[in-house]
C-alpha cells in the first residue's frame, strides 16, 4: 500500500476516533448535567434508612426561605456521618436547605459565638431567627425546622408580687439571661400578678413561680389549683426555708417539701461550696433523655415524691444528687459550720432536687368541691377524649432551687440546657410531630447444612475451576491461531 494512502487512512481513522471520543464525552457531560439538576435517589435498604417520612417532606416543601444548618460535630465522627446522610436526604427534597460542619475543637470561636457546649449540637438559621437542637434524628431536626419557621409565639408568664426573681433584672441574681434564652426558643414572656387578676390567662403556655420570698395568698393558691385543673403547666422554683405557702398545694399534687438544705462534699472537687450540690443522676423521662451534662444547684433543698400519691397523679424524679450528699435538717449546726450526716434525722443521698408531677385534671377536679357541680356533658366529653387518646394532662414541676438559672449560673455547665429542656416539655414543644421509628435491624440468612455445603462447593470450588478452564481454553485458542 502506498505511503500516501496509508497516511490518508490513518488520518481518517484518527479523526473518526477523536470525533467519536468527543461525542462520547459530550454525552457523558450532558447526562451528568441532567443528573445534577434532576437527581434520582433510590433507597434499597430493607428498613428504608434513607427515606424520610411524608410529614418531613411536607415541612420541607413548605419552606419559603433558605434555612442554613450548622452541625457542630468532631471531624470524621459517627455523629457527622449520621447528620450528613440525613442532610443529603433533606437536600434531595428541597434546595432551601444548606448545611456545613464545624469542629468545635478546630473552630472554638464559632462554637462560643453560637453558645455550643456539647458535641452533636445543630444550629439552624433562617427566617431572621436561630434554633438549636441536640437531636440528631429525623424527628428532632424536623421539629427544629418547624420551630424556626413558625410565626406565632407561645407565652410564658412569671408570677410577681412575692419577691420573685425578675427577668427584667440584669444583675447576678436576676433572670435576664432566662428571658434572652427562651426568646431564642421563640417564646414571649410576661409578668402575672394574681392579686390583680382572678385567674391565669388562657394564653399561658407555662406559669413560672421563681423563688417567692413571701407566701402566696389563699385566693392565689386557689387560682393555681384552678389553672392546674384546666390542663395548666406550672413550674415552681423554691429555695430553702421558703415554700411560698405552697406546701399543701404541692402535697395534693404528689410532691413533698422538707425543711432541709442539701450538702454535697463532691462539689468541692469542682471548686464549689458544700452547699452547691452537683447533679449527674437523671431519671427516665423525655426531659432528660440523652442529657449527660452535670448541673449545679447553689443552696438547694430536697424535693421528694409524696409518700401517698393522690389518685390520677404520677410523679417522677428528674434529677438527684450523688450518694455522697444528704439533706441537712439541723439548721443551727449548719449555721455554725458543724453540720454532719445524722442517720436519724437527715435525708440520705441520693437526694432528689427536681420532681415532675403528671396530673389527670379530671381526677383533680373530682377531688375538689367544684366538681360536684360539673355538668354531665363535660364528664361525657372528657370520657370521649380519653377513649380517643386526646385527653389533656396537667404538669407541676418543682425545683428545689431558684439560683441555678440566675444570671451568674445560667451558663454554668448544663444548667441553662436543663432549664430549656423543662420549658420545651411543659410548653409541649419538645415534639411538635412524632415520626415512627424504623426498625434498622437486618434479617439473618439461615442456611441448612445441605445449603451451606452446596454454597461452599459452588463458590469456593466450582466457580474457580470454571474460571481456570475458561482461561486455559482462551490461551489454547490463541496459540492455535498463531
């Protein structure tokens, strides 16, 4: 073949090859562009691990403004992998979601800016607000988004008129940090004077009584009882030696107060006073679920479950001291600095500091004189609600200290987080929607002895032999064609 024809042929084949390669690359680029703009995800896991619920889809599709998520996780930690899988799934539904990971150890200044005190904290920004959560699952993140985008605010009232702590006070003993923190959680605050108003307002999500110095009047206590009978949520913070005149009311709610002061020698390890008990023991409840941060209660009293729980009342201890602490009842020795544990009189540790009472308001109404005049139609309605699983519950939460969330202590360890957990639960904000948990357990493959033997011979013997035979056959065929 002449050299010119050979060159022409090589040029033709080369041009065709280049054009074909460019066309192929163009097609690949076009497919990649379509895939980026219109991605398709298929969840092949048996449990639907990468499939979000219809509730979450509806929430994400309703977003009208961008929401940026900052996940504070250690680099390459299991929490980061879990959050990234969830974020990618959310991003597949809507482009309104964006996210980034921040390592608190590598960027401590950012963690301080967002007041992050624990790994696994997620901060959402959008709609002119911020919202944080430590729940790394779909339910927790979707509820955080709902709180962020919701425009209406629930109102938290603080009782005044008895020397209570004020959220207007920016001093070390005030509650201005409390007001700021619950404001970030999208709550509004207001003061309530029951000497001027006959009842707790209907729009009260929670009524807080923070460290009253003087006892409440009888009519005020009756207003509190009426509030609890009407599905009210009450948080009471009582310091030692001052019960606010609420001892009998709390006893009717299944909570007992004692005249003591908690002494904890373990607090000296943290550089604190004996009168500042350290709490690391938490009960079984949603408020403290997964909460493993120490809390400190300066000059606290014990709060116990009543020996005889009234009908329709369930009480649970949310927080208690270590076994090294005790409730000192000899106040004279305490003043002299000579207090010591007395097995006969003092309350041995662990000493309960926070108790929650869950109350069936129908039972509480039934125990009062006013229930005798309750219309029959109300009783029928309550029974229908109970059958439908929609009956209301009242809550009374008592803390044996009001100092633990003062301005000087709110940011101390987990104090502020513990308080916000209590607020969110009482305001029924800890779970706006409930998402059914998926069973992620795999199904084991059980083989009989015959099946296991057959798999052994097929996989480890027969297939390798067939591969060797095929290779040898190809080798012999090529040798013959030479």
